[in-house]
C-alpha cells in the first residue's frame, strides 16, 4: 500500500534551512551544508545524477526517486523553482496552497490543493501503489497534525546551524510517537527512517 513519506535533510539542532531563505537563496545562508551528502559542491544540476552515492545514501535516494507522486508546500515548491516542472520521472506534483497558483510555475503535472488531507489522498491515488514523497516543514507539520503522514525519512547531518527554519516548530501539544525502522550511516549523514505510530 502506498505510504506518505517525508524526506528531509536536517541539522542536529533541528533546522532544514539556514536563515534568510528566499528566492535565489532557497536553503538560506549556509543551508547548502545540509545537502552536501548528496549534492556535490551544492550543485543542484547533479540532483538526478546519483552515481556518486553508495551504500545507505544511495539506497535512500533510490527510494525517494522511486516514489510515484510528490506533495510539497507552496513555499518549498517556489523556492525550488517548481523543479522545472519535473521533480523526477514526470510524477505528478501536488502543491499545498490556499492562494492562486503562480502562472510561471504551473505545468501539466502540477495541481494546487488547499487542504493537506485532500492533497495526500490525491497523491496516493496518483502514485499508482508507489509511495508519496513529501517535502516542506509546514506541510509535514500539517500532515502530522491531520494524521496523514505515514513515515519520516530524516537525513541527519552532523552540524549545528543555530538558526533558520526548524522542521518541527508548530506541532500540536500531544506527543507523536515514532517507531524507528532504519538507522544507517553514510558519509556525512545518518539516515533515520521512522514510522508514525497511531493509536490502536
């Protein structure tokens, strides 16, 4: 069955981007450090070239690139330039947004949705039995609160950024229990995969 899986590189102190993230500086000041484990020299042009990866890092990136749909928050989508309309392999992209779409970032495979549960359900249907890749801190927070995020794949990078955009800033006060499914080391990163535990 299709699972919704957050894929996110994060510093040990919980940040997914440095300060001052914005257009032209999508990862914020110094935020590229969080992606050095898979983007050599922070070169986004090598995003689809995984030949330099091995072991656990290659395995988790192969899993990410085997997903059948993407759900992303609007800010994440826009800072990434909409991935040029193709995150990977032409899979459909569902953008969580309450505002009108940016006409420059619309494409045949991009759908804007205003509700996180609807976005996740549409993505599951579109994924054809494959997992759904989830991007964005706010999207993850909303999905966790709504109970529609199944797993978290955290790429933990051994650095303390100190400030920037935290991954888990606006969660509800209730505990969300996680079950560790995998912990594997790669060069400059530890890959942690958790299942979100549900009651019952």
